[in-house]
C-alpha cells in the first residue's frame, strides 16, 4: 500500500501564499465594485416622490430643501438619516422613507395639526392634536381663535386634555377659554375670552371640572343679585372650600365710608 508523503514545507508556503493572494484579489475586486456602485451616476437618487396631506409644505419645496442633505445613492443612502432630514422641516411631524426601484425614494409625510399655542405669546411653540409641542412660524397658522396653553415642560398633553374638559363647561354661559395655565404648584388658571381670570385650584381633573361646573351653574344667579349678567365677571377664585369668591365689573362690596377712608 502506497502512503502519500507530506508536502514539503516550501510547497505548503507557496499554497498558502497563493490562497492569501487570491483572497486579497477578491477583496480588492469587491472594494472596487462597491466604489464603482457608489460613484456610478446610474445608481443616484433620480426622483423623490412626496405624499401626504400637506397644508404648510409642498412637494417641490421639500425636495429642493432636503435633497442636498441626502448622502449616498439609491443603494447606500441611510434611510434613517433621510427620515430625520424630512422631519426637521417645519410643520412635519413624521416621515416614512423607503426605496422605490429604480433610483427613487418615496416619502410619506404627516404634518402637525395645530390646536393651540404653547407658552408665552412671545414664543413660536404650538401644540398639536396629540398634545406634542413643536416649533412653527406662527404666521403660517390658518386657524383662528386658537387657545393659548401654558405649563411646565413635558405637561402639554395634560394641559390639552384639561382644556378639552373645561371648554364645554363654560359654553352654556356663552364664554370660551382663551388661556389655560397649569401653574408650578399644580393649580389651574383660566382666562376667558371676556378677559375674566378664574382660579380653578388643583386636584384631579374630575375635581377641577366639578368645581367649575358648580361655579358656572350658579354664576348667572349670583350676578343677577347685583343686577349684572354673567359676562360682567371680572375674576373668580374657586379654591375656597364649599364656595367661591368673585368680582363683577361695576360692583363693589366695600362700604362707601371705607372707600372714602381709603381715598
């Protein structure tokens, strides 16, 4: 029986060297191919299709503003980075980006639906229907009569929910909530469209709404005792246990001699 002799050392080294060279050649070819794919004009992003219910943006402007920020071609573009670039555009809430062969991107956008202003009137922040705060050009707002909401950072959704609960409570009086603020101490303050300021106090949403309902049910009757209507309300404080304090325009509870003494 013939037994195969082990290959000499120099033969093993030659085989190993040949294998290494072969692998290197393959890697170089792959790198060259990848480089060619990245640079080949035929694989560039040739079109961007923008879809969605756009009110404050249009497809032409979006493509012109975002396209220069997109890096890579059809195969190498980072879809996550592309999505973030579109979401940086004013009024854009969410963007979905996917490749569409050949050489295209399809972008589906969702814009913010503004329902209120947020913070002081010197700012440009707004609240969308989901209770999220976003920055926008206030001059682009088409809706009229939007309320202004205020509160600590991260509490915008809570303030929006409270506004939704309180607004119907004032409607029977022909009043609307122009401003609603959640103070740092957890109390609520409402400013009505008549400029009346109502301190609503704190507690659970149910407790605040119940106090406000008791107030609105009795305000007309109380104002009538002073020959005034409900719209004469100047301010009210609902933080008192078992009742409330209010001020009506043209009505004073100070005795005439006390007024003269103050003067």
